C-alpha cells in the first residue's frame, strides 16, 4: 500500500475494513491465466470437536459448489461477480460519514460565522490520466500542507498481497495567497491508474488545522492513434458475428457491466449474446448478437454482474460466459486485445 497523509491512510483503512463482508465467501483470482480460489472462515469460540465438524462441513460445501461467492474471476481491473448485492452492501459499508467530523467542513457546508477551517474545491468532474491538478479556495493559513488522495470507486476483494498502484494514488498540495484571495493547489500522478471513476480527497496534514473536501472524478485515457503492443487473438476460433462499428458512438466511463436478457435499463447493460471487444486503442465496443455496435466504454476499472450459476471460461485472452452450464448457450464474449503498459 502506498504511504502518505493520515487522511489517505484513513480512507484506505475504511476500504480494507469493508472487505470483512466477504469472510464467508469463496474468492477467486487469476494467476498466470489459472483460476485459484481461497476462502476466509470465522472460527467460533467452541469446542475443538465441533470446530472440526463445522470446518469440514464448510469445506465440503465449497468443494460441492463451484459457483459460490461474490467474485468469480478477475483480470487487470475487470471483476466478474454473480452476487452484485453483496458487493454493493460492502461498498456502502466503506462510505464516509454523512456528517463531517468536528472542525472539518467541505464545499457545500461552509459556515463563515463558525471558527472552523474549510476547503472549497473547484469542480473537477474528469481529467486525463497523467498529472491530475487541483485548485480551490480556503481560509487556511498560507503555507499549510495538504494531502491529495485518489482511489477507485470499484470495490472488490483482494488477495493478501495486492498491488494497489493501478487503483490508488497520492499527491501533495499547498495553501498560498494570490492578491486578496487564499487559494490552494496540488497535483497527483495518476499515470499508473486504470481509467474509471475515482474518489478524490484533499485534506490537511496537521491535526491542529483540520479541513477536508472530497469529489468524485472520472479519469480518462489518452487514446492512441497507432497500434502498439497488444494481446494476440485467434479470431478463427471465436463464435461471433461480423462486427460493425460506428465512430459516432463515443466511449464513456463505465465502472459496472450487467448482463441482461432483453431490455437495457442502464448504459452498462449488455444483452444476451453480446460481444465486448476491448481493442488495441483501449476502447471496449459492445455489439449485439447480430454484430451491430450499440455502446462503447473505456477499458478500465469495472465490475461485471453475470446471472447466477453462470459458467465462466477464459482462454487465449477471450472471456466467455455461458448460461447455467458450460455448453453452447453463450451469453457474453469479451475479447481482451488491449494491453496495459505495465503488462
């Protein structure tokens, strides 16, 4: 985990604590293109005999249930689950308090009559991945040091040793005078982050002068104009229609995909038989069962909800989701041609 200011560490701690919601569920992770699973279990304060019986029952249940738990499969920021409700409950559990702590205010709850410090962040809804800058007003003394913290809104369980460098970043800022105004500015290096939706926090580093402000931002990639490194795809082995793309469909930030049978209610909904082609340029274009494009999103941090009891297979950079069992009833094909710089 990246070290930094106390506020960022607190945010990371909240994220870590929320993972406790997954303690009775199988967690599967991709390692060298092989799916491996582990389970965390709660040991009750009971006799050794009953503890062994309960543990044996749980192990038998896990072995008998190949599709049990929240996260079934992961790949470079793409998380597949058949239990989105559990994921959402865990994400809600890590949310910051609705009321700011004493002495801490943010934009939207500034009270000039109270002897408190505040930070007012200029709107920053999106920015290109690279060096994310911030500017705002404040009543903090000039020279006050600030901590900047960015982390993904996509919640997912992780193995014990996990590289957060593509989902979290930190930076520094400072308060200064400009004419009759007191401003603050700072920057965060986001060059290693996946594209997607992120929480952005600015806070003081000195407990004697406390203030903080938060915002939700979108980090979008710079689209390359010429092909670079990419994953190889054996197109002749794919059971998909001819794909017809439309430049008029512009990509958006999409942190949640959901496979639906017929009617799409949200931009991230994909209908049965769809093909998601994450091309070399980092754009995931979505096609219906006839090969007609109807959506596009940046390849980045996301979680995909599949129907319960779905069968998932991954071979040669292609993810295939089957309905009910691993047969010919394919409800989603996702092609990973795009390759990250750090792969």
